[in-house]
C-alpha cells in the first residue's frame, strides 16, 4: 500500500494510521517532491502533476512495488489517480482529490486566487512575524514578569536544529 499526502504536508499525515495498516499490508508513506523532507524542486521552483507522479513511481520502484493499493489525500489523491492511469494501482482510494474542478468554475477560480494571496501574504509578513514573536511583550513576558508555563519564542537562528524526516518511509512487514 502506498500512501500519498496532500499539498504542504509530509508522510507524517499517515503516521497514526500506519500501525493499523501494517497488520495487513506492506505500507509505504512517501513525502512528495518539494515538500519538507522530500527531494528539492527544480531551479524554477515548480512541479507538474507528471513530475510528482514520476517521483512517486521512483519511490515505489525503490521499495520494490510494481503495483500497490494506492491511497491519496487532496494533491495525493490526484497523484494516485495519475499513478492508476500508468498501471501502478491494484486499487485506488482518492480522498477529496485535487484537480477535479472545472477551470471555468468561478468558485474554483476564486479559491485558487485566495490561496495565491495567502501564500504571498505569508511570504511578505514572515520577517515581521519573526521579529514580533521575539519581542518580550509578545514572546511570553508581561509587566508582571515571564510566565513559567508559557514557552518563549526564539529567533530562527536560536532555534534547535532538527533532522528532517526521510523522503520515503518504507514500513515493510517481515
């Protein structure tokens, strides 16, 4: 069984389900191209559906899975449907798959532009948010002093380092 997450997520979206699935299936939860812990995107920063599906196929090949039961959520649902058209599926479960909207639908177009605006806002406000989060009045201090139960925010440069999750997390039964 191959599990494919949605946009901005990682293989960890399936973490709570894996123990239940592993009792009956060999399970492979992947992290998509361009997502945290996944392989980097090309220089232009974009990826097509075909490129995302190619990457998922490489992960399946690396795990020795010619075909599998495919499960995907959102963007992952669109990818597993694409994998099925390539003959890689024994069965498919696509949970709220992306890509099924009518390009002429004004609500879909409005949702797309809202997502674009949110992404731009986040990228523009990130430096300000980091600066604000490190200010004593915001970061856990008050006029009465710092609260022992509230953690203090730290600048990124002061944060602890961590190891990114692996791109592919094979969970194979013995």
